[in-house]
C-alpha cells in the first residue's frame, strides 16, 4: 500500500499503479502550492499587500493595449467576478497604489492606472518575490532548477481539458 512517510514523501511499497502515482503527485502539488502561498504571503506582509493585490498590480503594470485596463478587463484576466476586482482596487486605491480614471471615450467606463506609489510598490514586490523564490528553490541545485522549470512549463503550457 502507498503511504506517506513523516517527511510527506510517498512510500512506493504498494501496487497502486498510475492512479496511485497520480494521486500522490496531486497531493505533492497541493502541498507545494500551500507552501508557496505561505512563503509569498510572508514576504509580502511587510509591504502591506496581499498576494491577490500583488497580482492585480502586476497585471495593471503589464497590461497590453497601450491604455489602462478597465475593471471588467481585470476581472476577465484574473478569472474572478467584477466585485472581487472592486474590492482589490479599493484596497490598492486606499494605499495610493492605483487610481480610478474615467475613460475619455466613455465616461461610464472606469480605467485603473498605477500611481507613482504603485510603481514604487511594484519594485518592492519584485524584490519580495525574488526573495520568496530563492527561499522556495534553496534546496535545489542549478540542474534541478532547470529540470523543474522545464516540467513547470510543460504543465503550464498544456491545453486545458474541459469536462462537464
């Protein structure tokens, strides 16, 4: 039977086959995801920014199209409901990282722009993310990091399978 040792690694004494291996991999990915979130959150806390706010700031700064994104654009790209974007923007606006600006072509449309404070916060966020990545990847050699990068790209670039 496959079991997890005290270290969280799977023992392979069982005969579960591919289904069991996939289940173990799924658990390992979930454990890693939780660890990534904890470490990222710890590195972002001194900046007063949540991981979700960090994603929104990065998205606004890299938004393609040459103009500031609309709230609806942000919701679509973040794959969240518009109300969630409103809450994130409210917090970032209170911290003077973004501002709401009316669209000159349609005053009903609100666009989200970075402020100078937002740009400075982004620079600090990049440093925090680099520090978090170093902490997460510290146990790996350069060769292992390269292999991991290739595997992560293969998973991230794989077509999504839709099921009903």
